[in-house]
C-alpha cells in the first residue's frame, strides 16, 4: 500500500515538475475544490474485491462499468451506487477505494485533489484497519466541477 502511494507521488511529481516551463504552475495552484458526497465501506468475499485505486467518471456509462464490477463483490452496495443521482453534465464523479482489509473499517482521508491539464489526481491516506473481523474495503465518493 505504501509502495503504491510512493509510486503515485513520484508520477505526480514527475508530471508536475518534469517538464521545462518558463512559468511553472505550483502544486498549490493545481488544487481544485471537491465535495465528499458519500463515504463508507463494503464487505467483500475471499474471491472478489476491487483494487485500491481512485477513478474519475465524466459520464454514467463509465460509472456503470465500475458498478457492474462492484456487483460481483457486494450486490447490495452496488445497487446503492447504481441508484446514485449524480449530475454528470456539470460534475465529475471520483471514487477512492482502499485495498481489501481483513478487519473493518479503515477511514480514507482525502488530502487534496489536483487537476493537471486533462487529468485529475487524488492524494489520500488510508487509516489503520479497525478491530471488527470483517473483510472489507473503504470508499469515498467525491465530486468536482467539470470547468
């Protein structure tokens, strides 16, 4: 998990500072406002889970592909996501998913959301797992403006 975060940080750093530019844009200037619209966790079985990641969706069809994948992991939770009322015309939906843990329920802390040209990056941390012996994954749903 820490290795993935280091790799993501290195990629972001390379993308942001790797190119020569007479007027480089600072990381602080790339921060965009976001709103947390939902957070929680879902239980998963031994065979199925979703990789730790963050993904952004600009339309319902892309979101539906993830929901279909989630249906194999947790049908009840996927139905809640399928019924999500979201304004894809004006907003981008972002989901952050933690790695699978054997004890429920860790918390995901969003540090910042950045936009670099046409890409969105989320810097986040996952807290320690809880004490309840339930195999689960935590998630956070965010929204950002398309403009």
